[in-house]
């Protein structure tokens, strides 16, 4: 995957490193030359005092600790994939964009996908079909096309073309819980700087990827707030995407994973406790005034606070998971091709089979860079 990551990236801080790219379309910045807001700087000092290793590049192999978050932005403004890959006035001649044209279903000739039928009934044909409708949209289109769990499709009155139980299953997310500090100062002007601290929960293998993260940013919002977010990066809980009906204008039924697995609650509680350690640290308390009595104190109070206040970040992935065996829940193969079909591919966050220990945005772009080469070489 490294060549595809390097191809997309233009890292302004560490582009010369062998694990980074320097010439890609997407700018990456950490704004190392700028000072974070006083409360943010205090949190970084608290991380250091609490034993977190200080890291400048969170994408360096093996990096675990606290430091600036790499951001896909330029001059404080987020750069979208449209900004990076389709700059104004330079849209490729072989690209046609049809706005406000929802897809109803895939059109097949036997097992081969030959087009898509739009909601207005018109058909767009092509040699290959690549779904990029996202973690919610791609499984919905597949199911409306007869590709998915046979029992669910029959219940919706949809003829079964390919029985793939994994379509719409395995919905994964990063759940979070905020430690709100009670900040009563002013908001930071742009750019709003971010830092993260990654670490392993008590039961996680030390040699594996970190499964917990604390997220700190400059005071923001109106009224301005300063929070320390605990995020579970490797949850076990899973949700699903299912159709409400066969009507393509009917939005799908989404069941977010939440914190159904008790082990997820335990680890997010552990992360939240670390967030409280930072929020209550003397360095932070100098910058943020809040009565100590407002923090949850007992183990039961902390657990209840996390369970009641947990939210979706959202970093949803997994509903068209990549893998070799459909009977094990896989929907696409290593090229993104939908099992049991020809000419039909999915390339978006839905094919990431489990939640990554990082944000899925850049991973999704990497998949597009990597799989576009494979798809282009298929017949």
C-alpha cells in the first residue's frame, strides 16, 4: 500500500521521508511553525508529564504517543478530493459529471454489469461499473440490484442475483466520549490546530496498532469549548445497513454499532479515564477553570457517563468488506470486484474490512489510487 499512499500525498513537513510522498495532489500539514492555543499547549505538557512519548510525525512507522495531527489542509483550509484531483477549469476531458442523478440499480447482462439505471429510468452504460457511494450507499445499491443476503432481499421482494450475506453487514465505526473541561475563554482563530495521543489499552498487544486515542484541538465553536475526546480505534461492535423497501427513493435503514460489546465499553472507559487525567492535570487547570465536583468520580459514574455520552465520530467502514471468502462475509475481492459478478467493483470506505487505527479518509483515497490501477487492467 505504501506506493499508493505516497502517490496521493504532498507532505509539507516530512515529504523527504521514505514513508511519505512529496509530489502528490493532496497537501498534508501539521503547522509545526505555529503555536497552539494556551489550553491546547497545556494539554500537550500534561501528556508529556503523564508519560506519553512525544512524536512529531504520527505516520512514522511504529509511532505511538502525543503530537500534532497531520491534516489534509492548506493555509488552514481543508482540501477536499475535488479540490486536489479536479481543480477548477482542469476537469479531464474523459470525465462527465451528472449531478442530481441518483442510482436506482445496476444493470446486468448475465453475470456481467453493463450499466446503471438512474432514478429517472435512464441507463448509463460502460465496460466497468465502480460503485463509490460510500459505506451506506454502496450496499444499498447492491441490495437493490439483487446482490446481498438472500433472506433480506426476498423479504423486500427483490429477486436474488448473488447471495452475499456480507452486503450491509459489518458496519464499524469509531465511538468517542468527550471530557468537557468547562473552558470559558475565547476561541482560536484559524487555523484550528489539532493534536492526538495514541496508546494501547490494558489488554491490547503492545506490538499491535494502538486501539485508543485522545484528541485535543484549539478552543473552537460558539460559545468556544475545549474538550479532550477519547476515541476507541479498534471496536468490536458492529452495526448494519438494510433496505426499508425496494423503492430506490427510500433511504436505507442504518443501525450504528454503538457500544454493544462490553469489551468496547471497558476500553472506552479506560480511554475516558486517561482523558480525565489530562483534563485534571495542573497544567490544564491553570488555563481552564472548572469545579472538580462536576467530573464523574466513582467507577459506576464514569461508566455511565461513557455509555450515555458515547457518540459516532463518524468513521464508518466495512459494509462491503474486502476478503477472499463470501461465506465469511466478504463482498469484494482484492481488486474490489464484487464476488459472483464480472465488471462490477466497489471502491470506497465500505470495503475496509475492519476499523483502522486511524482516520479512514486517507485510507479510502489510497484504495482509489491502488485499485484504479488494478481495475483499469481488467477486461
